[in-house]
C-alpha cells in the first residue's frame, strides 16, 4: 500500500516542476485549495509527472511511449508530463469526454482516441492497445506512483496552513484521496472523501469490504466516473482518520453555481462535489476544525456560468 514515504519521494521527484498550491479564504476557519490552477487544470499533473519521471529514471519507457485511458483530466496530465519528458502519449477517452478536454489533449500533442460511452470502455481499448504496441500503461488513478504524486498536495496545504485539521476532497477512482490520506494520518489530519450519489465506488467498496463495480450516473461522471475504486483508496478509507460521504447531483450543481456567484471561481462539476459536502450538510465540521476544501479541477466550458444568478 502507498505510504507517506512514497509521497515524500514523489515530492522530491517533482519539486520545482509543478505549481505550489494556493489557498484562499472561503469562510470561518474554511479554506479553498485552488488546485485547479495546477498545470493542465487539475491535481493530476502531480501524479502523472511522478509516474513518468520515475519510469524515465529507470529507463522503462518504450519507443511507443505511454498510454492511458481517462475521462479527460488524467489524459491531459499524462500528455503534459510526456511532452515535458519528450515521450509519446496515446490517450483513450470516452466519446462523452468534454470537447474542451479533447481539444486540449490534441494541443498537448497526444494521439487521442475516443472509444465508448464511459471510462471503462476506453480503459478496455487502452489495454488492448498496450498489449499490441508495447506502450507503457499508465492509469488515471490506480497506481502507487500516481497516488503518491497526488498526495504531495497534502504536504503543501499544511505548509501553507499548519492549523488545518481536515481536508475535504472529491473522489472518483480514489488516487487523490489515497495519496492525501497516506500523507495525512501521521499528521493527525482528517480526510473526508466526497462522492456523488450516482458515482459511489468508494462508498460501495466500504459497504462490500472490497472494491466492487458500480453503475455510474452523475453530472460529475466525466471526472468522478470510475466504476471501481482502487485498493489503496479502500485501505485508507478504513483508517480512523478517514470519512466517506455522498452528495446529490443537485447539491453539486448548486455548489458550482455558488462558487461562481460568491467567489467567481469556475470549476468542473467534479471539483464542486467537495464544497457541496459542506454546503449541503453532508459533512458538518466541528467547532474545533480548520477545514481545507480541495477544488481539484477546472477543465470545463465556463460559458454557462455567465448566465447563472448570483448566489445568496
């Protein structure tokens, strides 16, 4: 299982190559981690760079480069990291991937292949491509190097605000959650995992006692649409410092509108799931908690936000 030592090693490997997270006040004893300002618009640049750099250090990148299946964000990060290191990238995305993400993938030089209606179908096509081409298989979330890179965000949050006692993070396949939870435990920090009711891979795994496939039906499915959570995420979700909660799609939509109306922050639906947990009451912090809510991605078309009413 991924450990804090893995996260520390990732932090050393990617130091100076990713953007340090910025924190912004969001209320009484509440902060936003503005990770959507990261390269490629999401936290995933951290894990992708850690994975690709570690493989390059080990001379383990074939001529066919790297290949990944993604709802869009992990593919963007993979393409960015590959281009940074001079490696070819082939990215499989569902046909439902937002056009803004597909266009950006091509801008980054990736060979983009749109297959199927959801992530799992793109993943099957990617696996077949890897077996034929010999490309190095990356993953959107279920790899220790990917999760460890994502976990470096926790170190930066605490460096900026040492008093933070709780971090709230959206969960799809669980890479970000696993990395942050691994880094948080010895520091006494609680990690709240937030999933849409219609995309609850971690919640279902906790109920079953093992990762299981779930049906995905949520407005946040393009970034939180994994059918199955990683074993690392389940391991860390079972630890005493972790908490798993669900939010409804209307609450996610309301949080996205509120972020725009009150803060002029335009994020994708998946990123709005984390603040939705606070604003809907799915997670109610105690009076002694200082909370940091991770706004993990903004690869969205913000044109609809201009017509939204002001919050409040």
